[in-house]
C-alpha cells in the first residue's frame, strides 16, 4: 500500500458523493471500483476486506458489509482503520436488527486503551453505541452516555453535565 494507492482510494471515495442513494447501477460501479483497488493489495489484506465492507455499507448493504468487517478485523487491522471497522461493524449490526451485538461490541471497544491514531473517533463510537441503545429502548442510557462523553469537551459545566449524565441512569 502506497501513498499513491491511498490517493486513488480517496478519489474513489470522493466519487461516491456523486452517486444518488437510489442509483443501484452507479452504486454497483462504485463498489467495483473499490473492489479493483482492494484487489491490488496482497492476499489476506485486512485493508482490502475493510474497504470492500465500507463500500457495501455506504451503498445501503449493511448485511453484506458485516462479514467483510469481521474478516478485516480477524486479519489484524490496526490504528484508525481498526477503530473505524469496529464502529462501522457495530452500526451495521444495528442496521440489520442485531443491536445487542452492537452494544456488546462497542462497550468492549470503549473499554480498550485507545490507539492515539484512532482517538478522533471516540465520540463517534459513543454516538453509534447510543443509537444501538435506543434500538433496545434504552433511551435514558443513550442520553446519559452521550452527555457523559461530551461533558469533558465543554468549555463550562463539565462537572454538572457529568453528574446529570450519571443521574439519568443511577437508581433512585
């Protein structure tokens, strides 16, 4: 994988913006473009599986993305792509009606030590976890989670918001 390959990949992903959500032939052409790029990688590349999963996911096929994300993670993704794969797998699991798996996956992920390269996705992981919680009718837990995650980033009211987040789920 080279800088030139990453640039071609970025250009392919940028082209997705031109694909209407309901244009399956254009979406299929986009997926073929990503597949061709992934095919340039060595056999067994987790990055190849990850990019293919993203292409299916981004074109409305979460069901087809799930096994590809799992394979990408099993092959040992690292850094930012690993964290993205976990978050996106959890989102896809929620989309296909498996929110319990999504919650379990993200709960485990958020308990891990964060790779500094992937720290930028901290709040995204919380957002997807909150969505999965709402799919399980655990709305108060979802709001608590988001307020608790955002509180440290606020210029003021950090302590108050952290307490409010806790009180949303603390037994009375």
